[in-house]
C-alpha cells in the first residue's frame, strides 16, 4: 500500500497499525472513489412489534455520493419534492438524509451545532418542517470523534448536547461517523472497545431525547466488526468501507456481507452502504443486479443519485415494487448464499409467507446459465412451483428446477412459491448457450479465438416446467457479420425435465477487432396449445489479435490485471508524474503496487520481452518486491528481492511460442507498504 494517496480522494491510510479515514483534499463534488437456505437461521430478535423503529430496512436518500460537500437547503427540499412527485414516496422511500458538510465550522456561543448559514440560510429546523410537511423524515450526520470526516465539528464531548439539538430540530435519523477519534484519550482500550463505548454513549443520548431517532452507526472499519456489537444499540451499521459505482465494488460489498446474515433482523440491519444506482458508473443490468442484491441483503435502500435528474431507467429500478417487497419483507431474514464461484452465485432469502426469493447472480463478463432447485432453496416438496421473475414481471411454472441464462454482470431475481393445485403459468424454460474455444495453454482459464478461426457454438434448451413443450425450433445468431453454418434445431415434443441440444460451426470474420462477443440462441415453442412462447440465452466468446512489431505493454489492452492498491497505471505513477527509477524517467511503463499481476495475449507471435525494473521514485521507502514473468503459466523469470537500494534491473526474456505473458509483482512476503513497483519501458518484439 502507498504511504499516502493522491489529493482529492478519500483516504484509508495506515496509521499506527490501524485504519484511519482521513480526508485528502476538499474537492468532493463528484462521486467518491460487497449452506442451504433450508438451514437458514431465523432472523436475530423476535418478529417486529407494531411500529418498531426500523421494523423493515429504512428507505430514502442520502446526498453524499452524488454531491459530496455541495449540499444545500434547495437541493434537500427539491429532492423531498421529487421523492413525492416521482412515486418514490409511494414506493416506500421516506428518509431524506443530509450527510457531512451541512455544518458550520464553529459551534455557537452555547456550544450548540449550527448549520452552515450559506448552505442552509433558514437552518435545519426549517428544512425538517419542509420535509415533514410532505410526509417524509429528515436525517442528519455527525461523528463520534472530534471532527467529522470532512473536518467539521464532531460530537466528541458534546454527545448529549448534539442529540438534544437534533431532537429539537425534529430530526428522525442520525448517521454517526467514525473519523478523528481521539484514541489517545482511551489508552487502555482497543479500537473496538472505544467504538463500543462511544457508539453506546451516542445511542443512549439519542434515546434520552425522548424522540424516536433511527440510529445509523457509520463505523466503516470492518476489522472492528460492528455487526457483533451494534445490533444491541443501533438500527443499522456499516459492514464495509466506502465504495463506488463499479461492478467489482458491488461484488466486494456483497461478498463482505455474505457471512453476516444472522446479525440482521427487524429493528437492526447490516448496511452495505448507500445505493450506487443511477450514479452513472454501471450499466442498467449492473444497477438492477445491485438493487436486487441489496434487497436480498435486507439492506437500507438509500438512493445515492441526484433524484431530480434521474433517467426513466433509474427510476424504474428504484421503484420496482416487487423487488422492494423482498427488501421490506417483514420476516426480516437476510439472504444467505447457497453457492458461490468466481463466476456465479445463488442467494436465497426466506420470506414471511414461506416463499423464497432466489437470486441467480452472474459475476462474470459473459452470459452464464445458473441453476438451483426449489428443494435447495428450502421450499416444501410440491409437484409444481410458481417462479415469478421480479424484473420481467412474469410468472412461470417449474417442476423444481430454478434456472436461467443470466447475461454478463447481472442477476435474475425470482420469487418462488409452492403451487397447490394446478396453475396456468407457462413452463419455466432455459437456453444455455456456449462457444467452445481452445484454451490458451493446457489448464488456462482463457479460451481465445483468433479472427478467421472456426469454432463450435452449442445451445441446450431445457424444459423445467411440468407440461410438455411442443414444436420447438432453436436458432443461433452470431454477432453481426459472423457466419453461422447450420439451420435451426427442431423437436416435436420436449417432455418436462428433458432437454434438446444443438451445435453450430461459427466463423470469426478476418479483421474482427479484439473483444468479448456474444452469440445468441433463440428458442420458440408452444405449450398446452396456447400462443407461442420463447426463451433465449447468450454465450460469450473472447476474440484476441496477436500484437505486431515492437509494442510497449502500456499501449496494449491487457486480458486481466489485478493490483494491490488502486488500478495498474499506464505511463504514470500514482501521483500523476512520470514512471521513474533511480532518477531515470521513462515515457512508457506500468506502475503497480504489490501484489500485482497483468496478463497479455501474445498469440505465439512474439519472441522477446524487455523492461527495466525497480521501485518507483515517487514514493520511496521500505518497499520490498519480487518481479516474476510467466509464459503460458510457467515461471521463466524471477528477480529475487528488490528493495529501494537495488540498482535498476534490466530483464530481457525469451517469450517465443507463448500465447499468454503474465507479469507479476509480489510483496516479497513482508506486506505491501511502499511496494510501488514499475515495469519501465516494457516492450515486446513480435512478428509483423
Ligand atoms: C465517511 C462515511 C461516508 C460519508 C463521509 C462523509 O467516509 O463512510 O459515508 O459519510 O464520511 O465525510
């Protein structure tokens, strides 16, 4: 890890062995850089008594990710109006939450908090009145430390006074952060003990006001395990640090919360953080999957986008009542993960009426057919199940298999119930399509096709329903311009529980650009004599073009890259300056921070790899790394331990015959601090 980070980003810096959030720079205008269900435990705590605070997860809005410190009275009031006019209020959203920076830098003469007079000229009480008049509630932000994360007065030493202020303003929700905590005042306590002490004090202070104030613990350091102590004192608590609107970060927060389901229940919820839906960093499919996942987690649904300008697609996601009903299910049992691989998850949530919500999550960047069964989901034995697709708003009938072809980076969310007696729903069917491409080397996870090659696509249609499917015909379509040889596959009858498969030779046209492509299989059929039905599925194929000439790695598109701190950077160091080792600067290079690994496709077209290796001059310290080079999974170069004082190493490696080049930096076994390692002037010699 770096010792410090670029300005105007959030920082989690290591200090005295403990994670401390510090604000680096003030530019915060933009968004800031996740067993069987049959055995699923009952939610912690007893069923919610009537009108319990937080009986179901809170729903509302928070300004932080869209506006940072640029919140104003006008923004908050316009947002409240939009919550009403957009239908969000009717869908259940009622909290309008102010985050950091609403305050004045000084307390008043009595030591009371006061609003920033420019941002909130009429004060917070007036905003609360405005919001309450629309049937909504107002949330506020403070910190247990001496200052908020953005440097405004914290509540330390003023806890009861601040709680009283909030109550007098009519505040309904308090998010209390974990920055600038004076640990030195608690020499005999661990950080976790300090957190328990300070948050318990805040909880008591809010209760002592006599006003019902929802208590949100924003202790963002997961090593202090707030889910083990906050349920007793708070209505929700963070399960992770701050995140952003990328698919990888959604998955990370989801994964982080996977083992924590038993901590949540009516009145007290795990909080994987404010929603990223509509912030612009993700596709509609990713935003839907994110919203599906948060609903499965019984997460607070706090929209983080600018509601005033949201697109129709964003609004449709945030107001999907069938998905919200999963989040708000009154049984309050958070979903558990039934199965998990790098590519696909199955999550199950037990609902109050005995139904199960089933999320089939495709984590990967190509379509996958994902399946489970009603039995594995914990449903009682039955001859048939109703499978409600909560995004398509359609219901199908299944004999027990719950499966779907799920597009890349997305999720299918079903509500499944046992059917007693017959139903008129169409059968649940699935088409699983795939393209058989050769492995880049024996055992490689890369299956790559070059332009001009012919490969085989297959599609399997399965009838998971309880009645026969008749007059099936299945076609395969390649990306535009690709030649698919074969007519359609047909079958007169596909009985329940049976499948029909077909294969199609498919030629990747010469000149196709590198990238991921999808083939689409499309099945049409009839059932019980009614109008035709259809199902489709996609299969992914990775096309790569071998490099030519003498390219620098930083000018090529990698197949995959992992880095220990932020992304691998091209032709610059972490601070935006040039790649430099021992005073020599390089126009071309890769900046990494251990542990890093970057894969490139060579396609048996290159003979040499050369580079200068050493720690980057921008952040010299006690870093130690080891550089390694692999060709087709075999290690062909190892630098030994490289430190700050190691002279620049020149590597000149034969890579003849290799399909995949992998360049690696490890932490040399001593942790990743200061491990900023460069591949300077990293160049290939290739044919053509
Ligand atoms: C921390 C919290 C965020 C936000 C900011 C405000 O980073 O985790 O949710 O409240 O502080 O400064």
